[in-house]
């Protein structure tokens, strides 16, 4: 959480901040992202990572994401489902 908050200070308006881990633990992933979003709602807008990936033409982007109101807020890879290590990513843009 401290590293994420520290990195956030370095962005100019319109800059994109990405928080990524190689963890499957919600305490290290969604919970950190949620706390950051709530603490920085006046300066950062959460992005739907599924939409970002779709815009980048990543095949089946929607199946790689979960969470948030849209169900596309976070990138979430699972070893048993995606044949990769566990992985998580959240993204924001500075207002």
C-alpha cells in the first residue's frame, strides 16, 4: 500500500498508475486496490482493466478480468484456469 501511494505522487494529470502482483491473495490485491481507490477518489479514477485490454485487442479480455461494478475492474489470472502463475492488476488514471 505504501509503495502504491508513493508511486501515485509521481503522476501528472492523465497519467496511468498500474498496481500488479504475482499473488492470488485478496488481501494483497483487491483489498489494496479498494483502499487506494477510496483514499484517492478525488485525484484518481479507477479504470476497468477489461476495457483497457479490449482496447489493446487482447483476445478474450473479458475472461481474464473480474471485480468492480462492471465485473471487469481487475485483471485476475489463476494457475488452474489460465495455465500461468497467479497474477493481479488494477489501474487508475490521475484526474
